[in-house]
């Protein structure tokens, strides 16, 4: 895949993320900016900037004098991220349910419907994008930019590898159905129900989506 549009850093970032989702780029592998840039048909600068962005988000880490590698999360890491998301997103949905989403229903529903369509097509990258837009668009309605940015980073840290089995097991459809249920609760102005749905959604994600890769899945270093 060649990068041709104006924002090369953003395109490189999107391609690297997609590589993590597909399993092409795995935790433990080492990739140089130069090697990745050659694969993408661009210069080193945008790719290095993209990788450093992922380092800032805790998704990749620098291997001194060698390159970058995807951070391998432990069970403790995943539990901490899950706890933070529960602390932030469950009360956020309760508050949003009580405040209502008048005037933004069409936008949020479009993301929910896109996630359902992607789930039916078993398209994981497309689903993850729609899922991310759905949840972050809801949080944006609360008017707290730091909350949106923090949750976005937490989500990305647990959603970028080991997901290929989800489409085969029907988990994408289950998650999309929960989006519709959450939207129904919000439109009904039922904050407590919205909080319960969000809590169930997060529990489901931790159990099925955010599991560390087993040692057997470790791949050799790649440049």
C-alpha cells in the first residue's frame, strides 16, 4: 500500500494500527522506521512521527538503537485499563442519559448502524473504527475534551491486536447489539439503564477482546 494523500503521518498511523489489528504487526516484533517507510513508499519522517505518537499513547515502545515494538500488555495492565474505563465511562453514560442527546441522535445512530454493518461483514478494521466513533461521539456530548482523549487512548491500548477470532465467533455482532441497546437507553433518558448497559459492555470487552497474546503467538523480530 502506497501513501499518497497529504497527511502522511496520519496515514502511516492508520496503516500501522490496521497492521496491529490484522496481526501483521505483533507485540514483540521490532520494526525500524526506515523499514516501515520503505514498505509504505514514503520517507522516514512521517512514519517515525506516527510511531512516536503510538509510544506516547503507550501502544508502542522504543527499542534503543534498533526501532520500535508494540507493547505487550500483561493481565495486570489490562485490569488497570478496564478499571479506569469503568470509572470513567459508566458514570459518563449515566450523566449523558440524564442530560439527553437531543439533536445528535442521527450522528450517533449512524455510527451504531455502521458498526452493525461492519460486524455483519466481519470487517474488523471497519468495525473498530465505527465502534470508536460511536463511543467517543457520545463522550464528546459531555463537553470534556480531556475525558474523550483519555478514553480514546485507553481504548486503543487494548484494541490493536489478537482480534482476528472475534468475527469468527460472532463477538462483533454481540458488541454491535449492545451499541443499539445503549443508544435506546440514552434516547429514553434512562441514565441508570445506560450505566448498566455500559458496565456490561465493558465487562464483555475485557473478557473477549482484551486478552494478552499467548507465548505461542509471539513472532520473530522483523525489520
